[in-house]
């Protein structure tokens, strides 16, 4: 009996000691854990190319300040909403971020149901760069200008085909607004990314592409594509002969921005760490970033968390009726 009691007492002591150690270890880990303690992934809702390349001037340097490597995870499709939905449903711990674009973050939640997230499910961290939205033709196209395209579209409604990176995304909406103002009809051919749209153009499968400067600049410079117009506020310095749609009488001004967002509920201190990291990249690698951004045909457009949050809300309010009206008539 004494041996049994002694054994029971020793067993209870060991269990108690084990539980105390577990609690102490857990508390020590919780107290000592600091973001970031493991690799970070940035989800891209498009094919590799435009979006990830636009963020690399920052993400190449950001690990210096967060202390962990950063990689891209590609989940293309449905105008970027597959990737956005994945992030919105991910654990809100700062280790899964979204490479944000206007189409997936602002526009899709305005008119698409069943995409798996709402506008409020993605928390803005910062916006980094933007790029003019432009119209391009294949260099050997029989049309030499946007006026030639408009003239052909008037003669043969629906005959001209144009491609974008998704239905009612940032590359699609400006074209549809222009067509609506001009009373024209063209056939839309959506893809799952700018690279695919450009490939379709170069392969002769479509006549025109609405794309960002950042995703097409090398091909324009090499002479494979011809830039015929932009949806920017002013003519582009690099291509002064290409008119804006506004000066042609179609006042549509839309740019594409590239940003970082996190799942709703991400701790404020984690958001702040990422935001501060991006700010330090801007401050301490200004020359490197500015040079890379320029080479890519992008523009510096940094907004911190507060500024980006306000900008997103203003864009959502400004586009709400436009997008919903277009959604009733376009494909």
C-alpha cells in the first residue's frame, strides 16, 4: 500500500511539474515572439508577371527590416478574386499578405457575389506604386492610331476584339466607359493576367489590349507593340505622341496601383511593422527603388496605412454606381 501511495504521489508530482513547465514555456514563447519569426508569403491573384514584378523593388529589400524571407504565391483566376479570397480567409497573423490591385480589392466586391470576401475583409497596409493604363496594338497592325481604331469600330460594330486581364477589372472598366461614351461596340476577350492578354495580341488572336505601362513597356520599347492612347491625366513623357482619352473627348482617367493588404483582424503591431518596413525601404533604398520603378514603367505612389485606407474608401464610393451599371451590360 505504501509503495502504491508513494508511486501515486510521485506520478502526480511529475505531472504537475510537466504542466508547470508547459505553462512557463508557453508564456516565455508568447512573451518573446516578435513579428516576423518565419517566412512571409505574398499572394498574387494573377499569372506571374505584372503584379509581382511591380512589387519587387520593395519586396527585394523588405526582408532587411522584417528579418524573414518573402516569397510570392500565385493563385490566378477570376480577375484576381481567387487570390484575394484566399488571403481574406487566411490566418490574420501577418504571414500571408495580398498583392493588391484595384480590380480585386475595390471593383469585384462591388458587383460580384460568391467571391468569398467583402471589401472590409482585407485590411490596407500600404500602396507602393502605380502605373498608367494604356491601349496598345501589335506593331504591324494596319491601324496606326486610336482614331483609326475608332473609325473601324464605327464601320463594323463588334468586329474589333480587345483583351484585358479580367472582367470589370482595372483594365476592362476604362475601355467599357470609353466605348459607352463613344457609342461603340467591341468584343471583349478576358484572360487571367496582363501577360496572357499581351500574348494573345502578339499571337494575332485579338486586335487590341488594355494594359498597364508596367506590363508592356519592354515590348513597346522593343518595337513589338505600339502605344496608341492612355487613360492618364496627361500625355506620358516617354510617349508624347500618344494622346490621352480625355483629350479625345472621352474623359476616362484610371490608373492601376499595386499594394499590400492583410486579412481583417491582423494585429495592429504587425500591420505597423510591415508599414514601417516599407517606409524604411523608401527612405534607405530610395535610389535603388526609384531606379527600378522607372525601369519598369511605374511611378512612385506610396501611401501609408491611414492614407491608403482613405483612398480605398474614396475609390469604392466613386466607382460603386459605375461598376454596378456596367456589370448589367458587359461580359
